[in-house]
């Protein structure tokens, strides 16, 4: 890949706030769970529910139908991967 294209891709991820790294589930509420889904959108199957405070490793993010979704893995179980709404993630 030419250097200018690589820099453009990196800049795009930085602007979108999708540089990867650690994240924590916040805002699901005390009586609800954030759904970890098989793909980026509400039409995808739910893998499991994640309570507030769950530590995740954020990977790439995409926008589907106006909603931003991030591919994540569970920090304590790296084999568990899926997508969550970016609205419920904070960096740590």
C-alpha cells in the first residue's frame, strides 16, 4: 500500500475514534445488559449480555444505518468476540 493511502486509513480511524484499545461497558443500567451481537446491527443474533463495568478490547468500528458499532473481545475471555453499540463504551 502506498504511504499516502496508509496514512489516510490511519487518519480515518483516529477521526472516527476507532483506534482500538481498552473499553468498558457503561450506560446499560443496573437492570439491563448490553447485547454482544454476532454482527454490526440489531438484526444479528445476540451472543450474550454484558453488564456495566465489563472490560473489553475494542477493535474496528463501523457505521450501519446511522449507528456506530465496534467489534470487541472480552478482556477476561479473548476468545469471545462480537459487536456492541459504541454508545455504551468508554475508554479506560
